[in-house]
């Protein structure tokens, strides 16, 4: 509902859809999910099928002797790799001790593809994820992909008659055709000293049947050994002779040649990829042999956003991987192969990679990638793209219409060079140009890739070849002509990855090829999971200062906090980002936890260069002089304040009277309260720059910042230009008054989705914070990733505790439980109350709430809901809560399921209230979640509940009364009236949410309602309805208000729909069932992505990136704000 919308200019507040790079039990997006679901990306995998892939020697310099090619180390078999002939020499090195070709080429020190006993060779992986299985040493297949070629017994002597040899010169050879016997299991290991091209620098090993032998090649003799021991530098591998035989056999069949190793690495790396991708396959011979290509498979139009790397599609993809012939007559035409992929991504038809459907149906924000692999230096015809990286591109307009966001490629280092028709030119051609001009330009962007138009991202993986430049140490740029040398051609592959905004990953050994592909796929997953072109914001409470909003810009993952007037949100009092921009970084008061109980100033004097470089420390403090735009190497930032994604800003101004002096243990509180009345207003918020920030709420100046010890090892990632978003200090802070030797104010912060850490700070006086005010920091196995805030309370034994439900993906109990922490005693665990073993795993508990059952001011009961829909009651008043703390004998109070029996997750939190007449304790909660990529499009029925405590409720349909909800208009809804006394025999009520995809992920709020003659009680909750537009999936939302004890509509008007300041018939809506005008139970707000904020007689929500929504409500409250508990817990 767009009521009294106040527009204001803000940052581009970009949320994102995300994928976890590592598959967790509970899938949590790697970046904010408020903007919706991930769209499956396109990936073309280009496998090198040049004839050199048959070779068993790598790199190439040890293959060529003169103009002849000697690529084999074992006899070549007809039909090998699905080929009908071997076009290279069939001569192999003679297995003689004085043959330098034998020793050097059968050692992994020089021949990177040969058997390395320090590696463990695992079998290929099938499409279904199962293994091909270990190879029998007595019947080792020449090629597992074509078993018909036959096998060889590696444990017995074999004979052959085509040999070459030389005693000392690798660049010379003598051929002979004598029939000679040899032991196939022969390999050599470099001693670690001496020339790696000298026979004397090696130990020789042979396995002859069940006997193993070793020889010092510097004049030694063959002696029998009974086992093998290999040092990797960090560990020792011990194998029996039988185990070494098995490892060699696996290498022989699965890794012996370049193509075998490539198939191993590819099958393993792609087996780890989730199904939600669209994967095509092709080879360098694509233009010559279409049978080598599997175009990107398409789903049905109804599932257009989903991936297809599953079932028959995945099987046929793997079949092609294992069957494609290695006989490409075109050599290594990398440039035209990459051009072919770019042309594929330019197709507009319904069967192309943007399909299914025509342009009206196709998803414009889909990302497209190509992974290019090669074992050699490219050749082949020209791609005819000219000097693309030295030619300005066309102006591409940003869909926002903002001119400063338009893009035009302008040649510059490290992208440009003076050479035409290079591989880098091809990559640039299909990156800088809009490949689909007829689609909206809304492709998600990231720090590594600013392209918002349809384009191709290029990844390069080299197998056993090196360039003139080393990407690990050399800066990109100053590119030599690729035609000048073979090394320059490999540099051109690196250059192509830079121009295509991908990555170049060189691999010198088979296991490195596997990890290189895994790295490329992981990088793609992270980009898909953390790129964004969408927006949202958080909002929090004010007093006399204003409404505070935390926000962020996904283009560079910078953030801001602003203070605005709730009645005129175009009026911005201050911006924290602007304040920090003009502040001397050296003047900032930034502290970090150096241990669990000690803190230091965060500066170069206190941080070892082995932990963080001095430049990195200064960068994190806000120094921008070393950013790339200023000639440095660090990531550019619009603001030195990091993104504020899920942490809600918390205002502490003065003190809220909790009336602790009324309890027997509350002595001294009244005096403390009076001393804190004029405490300066401070705003606390966590940010994904690794810090908790404290701002002067009046001016926006930063008072101090704190960095938890747990994030120190990873904050250097923030300085990298290709930074991929991750969570650091993402939890919402909590502030509470507690008593130790005296009363003080303690802040509890968490990493939230960023990790399993809590920390405590003494913020009694925020103006004088220093290292002594750091209390403690602890990591908890039970915490995992949490979306909740701790509950702070006092127990009967006088201990002040922080209580929080077990988080998602915790390592203590994936069934869930309750964590109780001693705040005063360094955050030590007091109790860890595990849920029963009967509870399903992959669980976690959402926001909890506590209850003082006997009125003594101490916490007795805790309630919380979990991912499986269980509502749990924990009793902390029992003798042994660790063992007996789950109430009702370990049975949940209630299990939320739909009318059809489908479980409904509870993530938004529980609210408690006592019935004013009966004294019964009621619980209120909604169902649904927004944690993973699949959640925004989930259409399962979610509900809103009110239930009574007392004993377990076993049947929703019979024990709860159902209230019907109807949408009267597109912006108003009504909930049926509750007949008098129809709750008498019921344990509560349930309301099924009316909209598809609607869910409640916020905590319901108990609020006062003006009944005219008195004040009554209302229950208010916000719901979210993610948009079905995959490229613009920001949520809309409803705010609803009902009678908490009947679940029926209120008897008075709560929402001032007419905007006249009155609550009367002008605010009515026609009930679609009765046809009569009546009270509105809910109003819809566009762009609403979070909770509703209630300030006196106004209700405020976010309204998208540039707006807020405001409506008057009939609260009957003249002044004041929500309670301390509602503010801090």
C-alpha cells in the first residue's frame, strides 16, 4: 500500500541472492537474500581435444626430440581414447637404468603427469556421483572409458619392441626394435638435491609381482624393500607394497595421459557442483565436429529459472566427457573455440542458452560463463575480432537511468594491448558488448565484474604449460605479442581471463588440475551467489533523533547508516559514510580482541605483519590511498564503512527504567538509573567490514569500532579487488543492564551469519570506551550461523546470562537446542540443552523469548521455534536444566504443519503475552523462512498462530480454531470476526496466509490499541511476499493487526487508510464474504523487506531502495517508544 510515501535519495542499497560455496546442511545464502532467489547460470565447459591430449609426458619440451614427437611411455593400443590410429611415434623409452629418457620422464619431478607416490590417485567419478572403482593391478584397463581396448597385468613382466634411449642427452635418442621385457611399475623419485635432469639425482623403484625394489641411481644396486614411506613436507605417507601397487594401478588407468588426468579432474570437480546449473560441453573441435558438443540443456518454461545439471542431462554430459575422441585435426584453436561460445551466448532463439521461450519469457539477469582448458599453445585460424581490447566499446545504459551508472569500455591497463585477434581480444569482444540488446540489462554485478548487460565471463585453466608471466607474482599488463613465443600464448590465456573478468588458474599436475577446476567452479558459485543489481535496507527505532537506516551498495560492498526524519524521510540529518569519508583514518578509535579477554588498539604497531600487512591495517582503518583508483592494489570503496546487511542498528539513549529496584536483588539500580538519564545517544550496528560500530546518534560521528578476534584471519579478503561478499559482523547487537559488583550496561554482539562467535563490551559510558571495556569473546560449537539475538536475563541463582538457540549448521547438535552463557564469567557456557535425539537433524532454533513465571524478576522459561516447525519450551527453573531443561518430557509444545500436514518452519521468533482475564500464557509466531536460494519461490502454505501454553498440542485441525483471511483489494485484507466464546474449548487459533509465497519471518508484536474508552491489546505482525520476477525479486509485504486472544479482527479501526488522521468509517473496506463494510485487518506495502517499525502513532516500513512507507495507526499512545525488552532482545 503506497500511503504517504516519503521519497528520499539513498545509496544503491543492494541485496543479493546467494549460494553457499560449500554445501551446508542448512543452506544459507552467502549474501543478503531479501532480494530473492538465484537464477541458474549458463556454463560452457570447453575441453581440449587436441591430439597432444593423448600424450603421457608433460610439459611439451620433453615430448619433442628434434622434430619428432615421443609422447608415449607405454605401448600404444589401437582404439585408445576412442581413436582409430596413433599419429605420433610409437617408440617409448627403454626401461634401462642408464637411459636418461627412462629416469627423467618416468619421474613426476620433471614429467608432471607421471606417477607421483606422494599423491593418492582416486578413481574417476560417474554422473551419479559414484566411483568407477579401484583398478585391479593384474588387469589394469588401458582406458576405462573404452574397456574394449583391453587391459595389462602391471605386476608381471611385459615385452615390447619399439624403443628409444640415450645415456645423457634428453635432446637426442637412438631407436631400436629389439624385443625386450620390462616391469611396468617402474618410477623414479627425485632425491631433493642435484640437477633434476641428471640420472644420479634419483632413486629408482620397481614393483615386481608382490616384491618391491629400490635403487640409488648414483651407483647403487636394486635391493628389496618391504614398504614405502613418502614425505610430503607436512606429513608422511606410509604404504605397504600392496597399497603402492593399488595406487600405481589407479594412476595408470585414470591419470596416465593428459586426457585421462583431465577426465579425472573434470569428473571429480563437476560431481561437487549442485544441480542448479545449466552446463554445456564442447571441445576445441566444435566447428569441425558437432558430435563433440552438448548444448546447454533447457528446463521447461515453467521451471525456466532452474538448473538442469541432473538426471539424463548430467548423464549425457558425463558420457560425452568420457567418450570424446582426442584426434582434433585443427591443432589447438582456442581463439575460435572461445568465439564459438560467445556466439552461442548471442543467440536469441528459444533453443539457445537464454531459452526456453522467446524474448518475453527469457530471464535477462542470467549469468553466463565459459571455462576454457588447454594443454598447449594455441594455433588455428584468426577469430576476426580485431584489436577489441584496444577499441572503445559502445555506451551501455544502466536500467536505473542514472547517467553515472552507464558504462562504456575505454581501453586501459591491464586490459588493453596493441595486438589484434588475440585470445584476450575474443574474451573482451564478448564481455564489453551487449550480447542480447533486446533484453533488459539487469545482470547482477560484483566487485570483480561490473557488467550489468548480457555478456560472457571467461575462465582459463592451463594443463602443464607455463607462460612468460607468473600470475602468482607478476602484475597483469604490458602484454607481449602472442605470436612471439609459446609462453606469450599462455600469457594471452591469462589476459583473456582478465578481459573476460574471470580467472586464470594454471595447473602443472593432475591433482592441481582437479583443484583448478574446483576453484573455477567455486568462484562461479560465489559470483552467482553474491552478485546483485537489486536493493533494500534495514530500519530501526528513534527517540527524538530520527529513524535510522543501515544500507549497502553491492557494487563495492560499501555501506552507510543515515538518520532521517520519520515524517519527512527526504530530510537526512546525517550520513555515517560521509562523516567517515572526511575523517582522518588515524584518528579513529578502533579496537580489536587480541585474546579471549584482552583488547588492543587496531593499528600497525599492534598487528603483526604476518597476520595483516601494515597497508592492509591502514586500509581497514579507512585509508583509501592504496586503492586501485589511486594507483594502489587494494579494492576501491565508495565508503570505508562496510555493508550493513542483516544487523539492525540499535539506539541507546539515556536509560530505560526496568524497575529492577522492585526486586529483592535490585539494590542500587535506582541510583544507577538516575545517573544514566543523560547518557549520550549512541547507535550500535554490525557491518561486514569486520567491525561493530558505535556512532554518535545526534551527529553521526563514529565514537569507536570493535573488531572480534574471530574475523582477523579473514578481514584481509576485504582489500582484494576480486573480493567476494561474505559475512563478518552481521548480527544485531543487544544492550542490557546487568549487575556485577555494580550496575553496568553490557553490549552483546555476534557474527550472525558470519560465524559462531559472541562478544561482550562494557558500554556504560560510550564516550570513554577503551581496551579495558572489552569483556570477552567466545566461539561456541552450538551457535553455528544464527539469525537471532541473545536474550539477556537474570537466573534465580543470581547469574546474569545470555540465552540463544542453537544456530544453523552448528557443530554440536544439528537437532538444535538452547545455549545458556554466563555473561559475567567470560562468556563461559553454563548449560547446553540439546533437543531430544528423536528430533530431525539439519535444524536450528530461531529468535527465542523468555518468561518470568513467578514474578521474581528472574528468567524461568524460554520458548522458541525451529526449522521443523516445533515450538519448544525450556524450563530453566528445574534442578538440572542441562539434562531436564526441555519441558514436557522432551516433547514439543506444538508442531506447526499446514492443513495438509506439511511442516512449517519457524524462524521469525516467538512473542508471549498473558491473557488479562484468565492469566493463561499465550505464544504468538508465524511460519516460513528466507535463508536459502530456494526459499523466495517456495509456495508452501504458511500460517500465523496463537496458542496457549499448558501441555503439548497434538492436532492443529481439532485443537485450534481456524480464522479465515481474505484479500478485499490488492492493498487491503480482512480477517473474519471471532464469534463470542468460540475459543472456550480450543487451545488457540491459526490463520493461513492468503498470498502465494507469503511468509512471516519477523516476530509478532503486542501493541496497545485505542478502544476510545480504554486501551486494549492488539497483535501486529509483518509478512513478506517475494516477487515472482526472478530479476527483480524484492519483497512486498503486509502488516496485520488482530485480537491476540481470539485471532479475529479488531473491533476498532487500526489503520488510517484515508490519511485524514481519524479512525472511522472512512477507513473501512468491503468484506468480500459478507459484503458489508468493516475493519481492515491488514494493509500491503510495496517494496517492504523487513519488519514494521512503530513510533507513537505511526507505523513505518521500508518501501524499496528509495522510499519508506508511513501510515497512522490507532495505538492511543501519545509519546514514548517500545519497551527495553523489545528494543534490545
